[in-house]
């Protein structure tokens, strides 16, 4: 009972934190005096406020740290798209309207709904899953209840990256590089009119890491602490401590006239991700074939298939399609596909439990 309550409280806390953050944005928008474009308020970091006769040094410093800005809300978005979206080979400025960006933002946060439902399924059917699958092991039940929340945590890193970029997918550039830096692509537009490449790489790396942790938690919850634990731990260490500058994007063809790189994920992290996803699939199939009650259910097989295909295709669609076309509609479609996959997985576990309940009655 203590484990049940603790896991439920943790799951609700994570969900409440996500819902609260969804209506708060750390980036406020203000009109720049030098342009009609509404841009992020980070512009005040690069220009000091005008010196007034009544101002002293402390006031200027305080204004630079906490500038006086007009009200801004969770749905406030730039009035005009990033200029790089109007590039001749992209032409996606028309998809970066504020209402479309708000849909993209809401879709990202909505991923927490099926994941919270997934945790709730294990909590509501705690005794069933503990006896039928986890062999009354409290550690395995803890992993089973918390792995959906770790999956949701993985989405927080791309959310931070997207928030910094005003929720606009745009060509990514290192915004700390200058036009004289021969190791970087030249900036045709101001730095703020591109996606932040460093934050993009960080978000992708953490996304893949936490998705890997989540999949391994699910596998070891369903299959137990078997011999694969001797492989999982070194693989996690390799994914965390490996070379972060050796990227997958250096080994696959680039897309578009400007040769935009895709999948900027370290090879070590990708290896961990591939390993964890393989075990995740093994765990789901093993759960089905090991049960005489569930193996003959076509609805369970269908739900499992939609879960695997939806989550996989959704991720590939965002990383390969949306981040090469830079269409905000493609971005929204990718999240919708992932939402379908997560929802199908929640339904799979709920229906699996119901099959066991029906068999024992």
C-alpha cells in the first residue's frame, strides 16, 4: 500500500508540474524599437537601456536582469515568423502563425495525458500486475509505475528547446558562431531568426537518453532483473559518458539545398537507444506470448502494434521530415502520431489487465 501511494503521488506531482508549466512560458515577448517584428525578450541581453538623468548604475543593472515588459501569457507567440523560414528552399513562413504554434505547444504537453493514464492503469490494477507479472517484487512494480513518467520527462527537454525558439521549427545554427567562423555555416539572417543548434543538440541527446532509461525500466519491470541487467548498466554508462561530439548526423546524408543536418544525436546515445528499444519490443511481445489468456486476443495485438508503430513513426517523422521541411504542420502531425502510439500503449496495458481479471472470475 505504501508503494502504491508513493508511486501515485509521484505520478500526480509530475503531471501537475507539467500542466502548470504548460501555462507559463519563461520567455516574454516585446516589441523592439528597431523593428516591427515581435521577437523574444532575450533581446534586452544585447542592448543596454537608455541612460536617464535620474537613473543610477543599480537601476540599469536591475533593468537588464529583470526588464520591465508588457504582459505576456502562455499563448503569446511572435507576431511574425523567423526570417530563415522564408528562405527560397523552405518557404514555410505561412505555417508559423501564432495559432498554429499554440497547437504545436499544446500537442507537446498533451503527451503527458496517455502517459499519466498508463501509470494510473498499473496503480488501479496493482495487485493484478504484482501477482501476474512482477512476481510480487516491489522494485519491479515501482519501475512499472514510474516508467511512463520518465518517458514524459524525456519530452521536457525538446519542450525547453522549442520554447526558446518560440515554438518555431527553423534551420538550426550555432548562435554563438560569427560569420567569420569557417567551421560553421554563415548566418544569412540575425541569429534569433534561426533555431538554436546547441540547445537543439542538447534536447535531442537528453530525449534519447531518457527514452532509453524509460524503455529499460519497462523491460526490467516486465521481464525481471535477468542477465540483461549486466548489459543494460554498461550500455547506460556508455550512452552517458561516450563521445558527445561524434554525431549520427555526420554519417547520414544531409537534406535540402543548404544541406541541413538531421538527427544530431551522439552515436553512443543512439546505440543505447537502439538497444533499449529492442528490449522494449522484446518485453511487449514476451508479455503477449507468455500468457495463454492474452495471446489469442486480436485487440491486444492490434493495440501493441499501433503503440510500437505510432511511437516509432512519430519520432522518425519529426526528426527526418519536420526538421527538414521546417513545416509547423509536419511538426504537429509528428506529435499527433506519437500521441496515438502512447495512447495505444496505455490501452494495451489496461486491456491486458482486463483479460486477466476476466479469466480469474
